[in-house]
C-alpha cells in the first residue's frame, strides 16, 4: 500500500502498525534478563491491538532461528536504546524545570503513564484519532492511570496541529520538551520542515527537543526495511515498511534547527548504543544506524 496525502490508519494497519511493531519490541526488551527499559504497558497494549504475528512474537511462538531471529533481536535492542534515550531526555528536561511536554506521533508510547513526571506536568500526545482512541481505551481498561496530566490531541500531523494543540490548552509562553520519535520518515520532506517550523514557533526560550535523523536521507533504512519486511513476511507479517516511508532528499534536521535558533547536539546512534551498554557489531543489519543521529536541541 503506497502513501497518499490524507491517508489514515488504525494500530493494525499501514503506518499505525509500525507503532504496534515498536511497542512489541519494547515489550520484549522489558522482558530481557537485564533490561535497559521498563515498559510494563507495551505488552497489554500490543495484545489489545490483536495482530496475530506480534502476539505470537510476545508469546515466543515465532521461530527465531535464522534471519527472523536476528531481526527481532536487533529491533529489540534498537527499541530498548531508543526508548531509554527519549526517557532520559524527558527526565533531564523536567529536572531542568520544564513542566510541559509534547509527544509527537505518540503511537503506543506509554511515557505519560510510566515516567516520574513532577507534579503539575502536562503531557500532550498527538497522533491520528484512531491511534489515540485505541491507546486511551486500552489503558483505561487495564486500570492504568497517567503519572502526569495527560491531554490528547487527535489530529494528523499534516493538518493544523498547532491550532489543535493550543485548543487543548498548550501554553506557548512556557518552555516545552518535545519529542519526535520514529516519526520523520513517515512524513514527506516538506512536512518535516513544516513540523520543525511549527515546533519552533510554539517554543519559548529554554524549550528542548529530541529526535533522530538519517543523514543518508533514509537510503540505508530503506534497504534495511526491505530486508526486514521480507523476513517478517516469511514469518507471517505482511507489512511493507519501505512503502510507508517517504524517501528522497530532505533537509538536515540539525541544520534546520540551528538556523531556526536552536542550539543543537547530534550524536551517532551507535555511540548512544555503546553509552547504554549495548554496543553493536558493525554488521549489515546495523549499517543504517551508522548514518543515523540522535539529536537534542535547546531553544535560545
Ligand atoms: N513514537 C511512537 C513510538 O516510538 O513508539 C510511535 C512510532 S510509530 C513507528 C509511528 C507513529 O507515527 C504512529 O503512531 C503513527 O500513527 C504516527 N504518525 C505518522 N505519521 C503521522 C501523521 N501524519 N499524523 C499523525 N501521526 C502520524
């Protein structure tokens, strides 16, 4: 299925299924012997979506010998490190006094329910309506309560989400911590630029931002995605990741943010893996990560 300008999805289809895929990896990472992250909600959230392949992965019923196992292990490590990076970003932002956060493309992210937000912190989650509704419903059903004041904004990020965010109570005069995790490749290049322009316009001085950027414009990811999709298909999941990603040249997030008045820091993601005690061998499977940056920025 190729993308269109106004396509929509739930958590079992198209781009929405990628949210379930990464939550599956977080659930698996949580169950590791020496886990880097604790996301107790990932497992029930994935089960509630009901995609057979992901549930079988959680239950250890997918044959993990060979390439499928390599891909599952790689994705689990990738998500453990990525989750920890963004968890740490929020903890550091709130330690610095920030009390307003925005999770762009929140998917099955459970941070509003599991991070130790200081009293008075408001966390906004933005994603497509069906995604927001399904997660909110499952969390209520399992009796999970937010650890912050959670406010949802059910809108497509290609629409006028700043207006919807303000309507939900967002205060542009207060410094904000923003994350865009696992999002950019699902946006056309011009929508990515607009996203960061909108974030900049809504960010008081001292605001912070964390995201990831592929310096090869996603070419390595596309290659890895194609190989991964092929392996998953053989094991029972029909999800063609490369059909869902927008490829081709896009603006460097680092240059864009620097030019827009942010003080930006970018680190190769392999360095972040090593820092968290999950060093990755330089194999074909990890090649795409060598061109990938973990980015944080502070608004001047
Ligand atoms: N950030 C979450 C995480 O890391 O667990 C979810 C990542 S998932 C790979 C991609 C998410 O981006 C999905 O939840 C999807 O609904 C959301 N997304 C992609 N394009 C979007 C758009 N145009 N508007 C709203 N949400 C979008």
